[in-house]
C-alpha cells in the first residue's frame, strides 16, 4: 500500500467512526427516524475492502458498511439527510438509514433481506463478463447472513460460472444476540463452496486491504470469485436500541485493545507517514455542518408519497 492510499484509508475509517458517533447523538436527541447501526471496531472491513477496488467496480454494502459508501464518494450530508428522513435526502425521506444506492458511484442500494445481495451481485459480475468488461463486483455478509439460502445460491453460482465476485464475510461474534456457535456448524470460512478463500484479521486494515487487492486481481484474471473472511468484533449493540447486555464486557475490552484505527495509525507512523493532527477536527467540523444542514432541511411533502412506486 502506498502512502496516498494509506492516508485515504485512515481518513475513510476515521470519517466512518466520527459520522456514526454523530448519528448516535442525533438518535439520542430523537432526530433519526429509525435506529442507528454502527460499525464500531469494524471500520477496516468496510473501508479497506472498498478502497482496494477500481473506480469502475460495483459494490453492494450492508448496513454495517457505511464506510464503503464513504470510500465511493457518498457524503455525510447525504447520510444525515437520509437518517433524518428529509425531502432533499437520497430517497426523499422514504427510508431512514443507509439503504440508498448511487449508480454514478457504482453502489447498489443495501437491503434488509440478508443474503439477497449475493445473487444480485453474482448477476452484476455475470454482466461484466458477458460484456467483456474488466470489472469486479463486491458485497458483504455477516456470520448470521451467511446462514441464508441466498448466500449459498449466489456464491455457488459465482463459483460454477467463475464470476468476478468478492464476498466479504464479516465474522463479528454475533448475529443480533446469537453467537456463531449457536447457529452455524464450523467456521465461516468453511462456507466458501470452492471459492478462493482468505481469512484475515479484520481489525488489521493493511491485511484486509492486501487480501482484497489479491482477491480483485484473481477476479480480473478470470480465476473466479473470492470469499474474504474478516475476523472482527461488533463492539456496540446490534443497533442503538440494543444495550448488548448479553455480551461479555471483557470481550469488548479485549477487542477495543485491537481497535483498527490506532493500529493502522501505528503502522503508518512506523513508515514515517504521520497522520495530520488536524484531521479529526476538520472532519468533526464537516460533520457538524452536515448535521446542521440536515436538521434544517425540509420534510417530504405527503402528496409525493406515491411517487416512484410501480402500479398496475
Ligand atoms: C433474511 C433475513 N433474516 C433475518 C433478518 C433479521 N436480521 C436483521 S440483522 C440480523 C442479524 C445479522 O447478523 P449478521 O449477519 O451476523 O450481521 P451483523 O449484524 O453482525 O453485522 C437479523 C437476524 C434479516 N434482515 N434478513
Ligand atoms: Mg455478525
């Protein structure tokens, strides 16, 4: 990883951390219309994977992958407008978390139906190959989501067809309150169905980036899909309405000591690549301004409720 990429990666992870902290404040003040699903401690698995892609590649994030959307150019302003349900937000106030896409930036909108995006992205990868385009499709799935039928159907199809698809598995210790050993036999990496599989420390941003870059290269060489399992930990509740009393505080503390941000910063410092000390302050100011804009933005006109719907 070169210095410029490292700087961009650190900034993306820090922006994700701070943006989600701002969202939590907006939630506690009663401004968000739904709950807030954080990626605290998992920022590397969203940001480093997306950053290893090329500009023409396409991603389909899940709710815990806001960082990948920032990497692709989504702005905090758009995110806050969306969470606050305002008319000028990406879905015009129709949806209240990161469930919005952007064709121009190669983002297929996240959906709640876990696993469903894997066959969708296998289809995207198939279209790249049919058109002879050197592009890759990437999506993410949690340990819980990897128990869906759609996960198996989509990944199996990609393996059989040797499609340029990268599935990032986020093994983060829980699916809501259920630990993996209560809902899956074996390890997440054993669910690869013949896809090229790498298991990495998901809190090591460098390792995640290198693994994603390797997976992408294999895809571009026509060697078929990759399943990149990132071992990490969900350090906050499933969402802000969940106090995660079922999680051992010692495990949270153990993983806090492996936080991806200071770890990556230390890795940069070893190379003499210092992080600009004003970065966090500048990002905070930008986030405050974006939140203020969202708070002042207009509500949707109820008369537009039926717009954008399919009807017979
Ligand atoms: C097909 C499907 N089944 C159940 C749910 C309800 N649900 C939403 S999030 C969640 C837990 C997901 O856990 P995991 O896939 O491990 O992701 P994480 O929240 O840990 O990032 C569940 C069961 C859903 N959204 N989709
Ligand atoms: Mg999980």
